[in-house]
């Protein structure tokens, strides 16, 4: 029996692995290391968050426990003394997925923003996770639910109005990079800094394109 084709089974994770820096990094890095180091720019992290993957944690004397990857990344649960990541459990959805990232320089590099999109036709759902813009991957749940309600799950999913895709990208970006809170003294709102405006536009473009690739 041959080895499974992981690139076909989990295409977004395969795309993230291919985008993870130069060959030296890709050859030496591991998925477990990407998770445990929990660097905000880790390419695999938004994909695992969108897939709603879980970790099987191995402990002393054969003890095992299972936790969502998102709980570890958010600091809700931590590895205990003597524990290590045994393996990652990823649901096989047999559905389209996409991963895109933007970097600050030409070629493979550290992400300034990344987006993973996972379609779940069985649940008529869209899962989206945005990486590198916060200490952990962000899930814009309202944007997910909104765009999922507009997809023709029983017909041609690819025929989504381009304006919907654009609005989805902006919805995702605004959720992940919100406007500053209004001043308590009632003065004029503080404008979003130029760097944040650029980052928001980048996330919007990535989310729009990733959704288009998944639906296509």
C-alpha cells in the first residue's frame, strides 16, 4: 500500500509547507515545531486553525490527552512538564482549500499576513483563519457565516458574485484589524495608522483571492 498523497488530502497545509521560507527551513522544520514555537508568522498555524485540527499530547508513563490546536495557540491550554506533541489530527473534508500569504520581500519569506480558507460542504460552512497579524491566528466567524449563507452549495459553488467575494475580504480584514476604539472623552475618533490601513488592504486581498481559489 502506497503512502497517502497529503497534498491532495490537505491541500492548504501542503501549500503552507511549500511557502515556509527557503529550502533550508522547509527541510529542517517540522509541523510540531511550528505549533509549539507558536510564532505568529508560522505558516501552518492559520491552516490548522481553519481545519479545526486537534493535537494528541503524549505525557509521562504513556498518558495521552487531546486538545484543539487553537487552544494551545491561544494559551487556553499549555503543554505540561514531560509532555510533547504526539501527532496532529486533521479532519479530511475532501473539499477545496486554499492558503495564501504576503511577505515583505520577493520570494519565500516571513509572512506579513496569511489567510487560509477551508470549505466544508457537508456542513455548508466556510472556515477562514488569518495569520501573522496577531499573536495567534484569528477566525472571523461572522464573516464565515455571512459568506457561507450566500454560496450555492447545491449548485455551482464557483458562481459567486465578485462583489460578494470583495465584501467578504473587507469583512475579514475589518474583523481582524479593527478601527481604534472611540475616545472616552467624546472627541473625534482616532484614525487607523497608515501601516494598519495597508495591512488591512493586504488581508482583504488575500481573503478575497483565497475564497476565489477555493470556490473555483
